[in-house]
C-alpha cells in the first residue's frame, strides 16, 4: 500500500471533502455521502474518520464563523492536504494497476 | 423557530462530559444543525436521533483521555516534586530527622506488634477442618454465685454423643498432658504426651510422616511419637527403623511405634511428644466411666454452626439427666465452644465465654495504632509549623498556574516519599530488633518476607501513614493566598494553630493514657505476685515423680527428712497452687438438698498444713497422735457455704465417706487471681493417691536440692523426676500478664518519646520565631528562667489539658481491665497523679532544651540579623 494507508470509508470521506471544496464541514460531508452513495452515515463514524484523517495529515481543518443555527457553535471546515491528494492518487493508481492486470477473459461471462 | 428547538439536555451534557475538548465545539454544532433540520419533520424523531447520534459518538477517538491527573500532573512535574522534596529534606536536616525518627520508631514498633498479633491470631488455624471442630466444656456450680468451667468432661457424655447424636460426625477424646518415661535404647526420657482416641489423627491436622493415620492408634499397644522423639530415640535413620520398633513405657510395658508425626509447631495450642490410644488409659482408670467424673477433653466435628448450636442446645443438661438420684449429682451443664476460638477466648465468667488472650491482643493492637497515629501527628505538626518556609514556593507555583489539586498532590507525594523511606528503614530496624523482641515475648517470630501479605501490609502502611500525615499539610498549604504568600507575610491561620494545639493535646492525651495503663497493669501484676496467697511460697518445692510405685513414697519421705536441709515433706494429690479436683457429692448437716455444690477435694497426709505454711483459723491440723483418716479440714470459703457458726465437730461426707470437720484453714489460692477461691475439703484418707511431693527446705536451697536428688535417685533409680519452685510456678502462671506488662511499658515509653520529639520540633520552631522577642526581653533585663517559663507556657498548658482529658478515659478503661480479675488492686488517685507528672515533666524537658538554648543565646546575635 506504500506509505499511505487508508481505508475504504476514509477514502470516501476524503474524496467528499475534495468535492465540497470550500464548504466541507460535518453536516455537508455527511449529507453529500448520503445522497451520492446512498448509504447511511452516523455523525460518530464520520467524525472518527475525519479525526483519523487529520491525524494522518491527509486533512487540515479550521474554524469558520459562528452561526445561530448551530447554537452558536463554529463550523470546522476541512481541506484536503497535499499528502491527502497523494494518498488518493496512490489508491487510485493501485486500483488502476490491478484493473490493468486483469486478463480480458476473466470478465467474459458469456459461457459462465 | 419554536421555543423547543434546543436539543435534549441530558444527552448533550453526556456528550460534553465525554467528548474530547478539541472536538467538542464543532461536533456539538453539527449535532445542533442536524437536530434543527430534523426538527422540521418530527420533534420526537429529532430527539431520538439526537440521542442515537450521541451514543454513536461514544467511541474511541472521540472520548477524551480519562487517564488520572492527566491534565494536571505529568512525569516532569512529579520528578520536580521529588526534587523539591529532596532539597527541602536536605536543607532542614534537623526537621527531617525528627520527622523520620518519629515515623521509623512508630512504624517499627507497630510492625513488631503486628507480628505478635498475627502469630497469636494464627494459633490453631492450620487444621484443615478446623472450623468444624468444637469442644465440650463443663460448667460446675460451686456456690450460688460461682461457676467453674472446665474442659474435663465425663467420658459417658462422649459415648452418648457417638450413639445418639446424628449431627455429630466424629468425636475425639484427648487426655490432659501426662508424663511418661519412654526408652528405646539404654536411656530413658520423660516426655509429655496425651492419650487420644483414634479419631484424633483424622480430626486434627497433625500429619504422620510415617504410619497410617487411620489405623495408627487402633491397637492398644500402639504409640505414635513426634519426629524429634524419633530422632532422639532411633537416631538419624529413624525413617527406616522407627516403624514397628518397641519402646519401653515406664519400664513396665512394651509398646510398638505405629507412626511418627511432625512436631506440633508453636502455633498449635495442643502440644504433645507422643500419642497413645485412649482406651489403654481408660482400661486402667475405670472411674472414668462414671457420669460424675470429668476426665478427657471431648472434641467433635459437625458440618455447620447451626448443627453445632443444635448439639449445644441438646447436650446442655445431659449430665444432670444421667446423674439424677446419684449421690454425686451436681448442678452441671455442658456447653459447646468452637475449638479455634478457644486459644483467644479461654476465660469463662459465670459459665459463659468472657475474653481471654484476645483482651491482650486488643490492648496491644490499639496501642500499636495509637503509636502510629502519634508519629503521623508529629509529621503533620512539624510540616505545618514550618510551612512558612514553603510559602514562597507555593506562591510561585500558584502564579505559574498550579491548581490547588496539584499542590495537594505535591504535599501528599512528599509525605508518601517520607513514609515509604521510613517504612523501609523501619523494616530493617524491626528485623534487627526481632531477636530481642522474641526473647522478651518468648516466641519465635520472624518477618515472612516470602509472603505477599507482608508486602501488601508494608506498602499499605507506607501509603496510609503517608496519606494520613500528608493530609493536613496538603490541605493547609495548598489553600494559601497567593499574594500574601508571595509577600512573605503569611497571616497566621488561627484554625491551623488550633489544629496544631489540638493534635499536641491528642498526642499527650494518648501518652498519658498509656502511662496510666502501664502503671495500673504493673500495679495489678505486683499485687498478684506479692499478694499473700495463704501459704508460704518461699523455699517450697513441688516434686513430680513419674512412678507407679506409690508404696515406696512413705520410705522416700522418711529418707528426705533425714537431710538437715529439709524441713518438712508432704504428699499431695496435686499441686495445691494449681488445683482442680472436685466432687459434687459433699454433704453436710443442713445442706439444702436442691442445690448442688462442686467442692474441691485435696488428698494429702498429716504434714500438709505445716509443709505448706498455711494458717489454721479454727480447730487443729492433722496430727499423727490421732486417727485423722476420716477427719477433714475445710477452707473459709467452704465454711461460709456450709454456714455453720462453728464448723468444728460437724459431720461431713463425700465420696461415701463419713467424717467430721476438725479445722478451718485460712483461704489460699488454688488458681490464679482471675479465679475466685473455691471451696475445699482437705483429707488424709488415702495417701496412695499422691502425685506430687511438696518439700519445704531450709534456707540453703542448693544443698537441699542435692539431698533431694540423692534420695530420689536412690529410691526410684529408674524414674525421672522434676522439681519446681512454688514461687516460680506462680510467676509462670502470670506469664501473659508479665509479657503484656513489659510490652505496654515499652510502648508507653515509645509513645511519650515520639510525642516529645514532636514537641521538641515545635518548641524549636517557637524559639526561632520569637528569637527577636527573646533578644529584646533580655536587653530589657529578663532572666533566663523567666524567658524559658514564658516561652514554654504555651506548650505546658497543652500537656496539662491533655492529662485532664486523658484521666477520665483511663479511669473508665482501667476499671474495665481490672474487672477481669477476681482479686485486684484498687484504682487509687496516685496512679493518675504520677502519670500526669511523668508526662508533664518529660514534656517540659523536651520543650525547655531548645527554649533554654534560645534564652541563653546572645541577644546581639538575634537582634542584629535583619
């Protein structure tokens, strides 16, 4: 896996943060994953993943302005770092290599 | 937005509690936002989902670190605390030494006492089925108010239990300790042992090294011997030669060794060098088969305490029921007592268990705890008194952001470091002192370093002493006001001063209390040892000759009297100063037929009264010129019970013998002072039942003993004999009291010493504090004595208050202690006065040493330094 170890859910979160770009914070990430991938995401699971990614240095975060909607609490905005991008690229690269290595007949299901 | 738009409180509070502070804000915000958006659909659902989300957030990665003190204390801080503690300790060496000395003495003496207590408590606890073993006791009513309790039980009671009590599993008969002469080779040795029924080896855990415990005692001619006996009789290769070997018993019989057991250790209350089958003894002593005669100890096992209680209820009146109408019917009851409790609870008062050694164990435990507390108080007082030195440190720490909690931790830690160090040294000290201590208490204690309990105990002591002695400084110093402490102007806290005085009062109160206790205990001891016991105990020997040839005793007596060093000789059925042979068959004119009295009977010869140096109050002693074989002498107690105005010439009968009373002897003590003097009949009817020969010697005891030795060897060449001095026996019977007396003496000394160490520290603090004042006073012309008096007044007052408080407590407790003795010394005020004076004088010395130094020092020195 190289120097970037990353799980499937972490990969999804990381990609979503990249997609949302300037607007990536807890709720938007959660909702984006839910609408795009049609899977349920709990705040807990997502928070842990974000936390872990930040510790690994794939994400960085900063606080935004406080808003009344959130009971006066600030939003924490996330951004993908350079090494986050490299991690994503490596995962994609790895997948691509694997895809390329599959012989054409393997997916030939005509006579299956 | 509706008013109820806020998320539910309880889960939110939970979240705030567990969530890592770095994450809390935005997580909470996310949840709030989510809640709001869900609120539009359904409020209930929003709340439920909120709770669910909070619960799902409760996971690793979100939960904050709950490591203890993590936020306040870390390794660097702790090492800093330790460094500062070390520097402070080294800088104020005097103070440190006082602190440590108190703690070391306190801990090491408590440690030794704990060893003793542990040893006492563990006696008889090694038996595998120990908690199922019970023992029968017999209460004998001696008069309207007095009940004597004995462990000798009529053998038929044991037979009855075996036949009719299904709840009893096993019964073992155990005889009293008897001397028997054993010989395997050429030499004979006299050893003490017991006759026991075969179940004994099964019931108690005395494992056989060789032999089968189930069959060893089945054969009448069998003997089981201890390992040490086997070693002395059969040499090093006893394991191969002893089994089946013959041993000569009393030079008359041959018995066969059927087993060897490990010697009963010092933690067994049952002690013996040999065991033989009880039936052998019973066959030679048919009187044992009578309900009226107590003989063996009876032990039995039963599964549960409930069953034991049932047995106890049922067996209570068996003796009375089986002796109805018999001429020796007494008012006797059987009671059940747990075997393992007997060692510590062996005193019976009026037929019920009332303490025993446990009383001394309790006294010593309490004293040991007191001493430890006194040592802790020293630590507290010295540390808080010297707290000014640390105020700047505390102030700076507070300014740098130290919280009160971390300051408390610091002082606790310091105290624990001190107490740990003290404990380590104390263990070494205790280990070094152990030989002396063992000599003192005549035991063989050791510190069991191999056992985890020792380490748990030591660590526990270090921690508890540390927490206790650190508690007050930690509380006080951490609460200081920052600004004042930095200015170096600490307002003297009034409550701290009161507390310190209170603690000094407490220390000296306990010390005074202990001194009073010491004085009373030794006064009672002296009273017991010196009381006129009704006979002349000087130059009096009791000889025990293990022989069956009683017919030779008359000639023996004549031979002894030929020596010029021997004044008189008398033969007795037992040693008169520890006597317990009794009958309930005594009858006299006007005796109430409904009351049964247990009266002691002593069988002697005509020379008894003279040899013992007893005093006749009425009538005459036995005389060779008369035929006195059916004439009796009674003691005062018996005379009172019988109620005659003049007992001389009155008819008296017992054991079916009719005779008349010819004299009343002054009461003498037949047992120790815990017991009341029992009624007694002295007769010279059958001198063949003599086991003990009492010899009154002239002043030259050494010559007398030589003469006795010669005569005994000539008359009974085959037999061993023992002699004891009556005054030594008396002293031995107070062995426990003597030991406790010595220990309490020492402990009281230690407690006052530690208290004085503390006082010394406090007074030197005062001397330092008030050095300027002393200087000015001296310049103004004050005399040294005036200054010492002025400075010491503060502490002297405390000691006086302590004495005043201690005296009523001590009075109450010592009254209770003395009530254990039937014959006791009076509590007189002088004891309290002496004790008070001792504490005041000793305390005053401790104070004045430093204060005197301060008072004589040159005032220029103290006034110049600024």
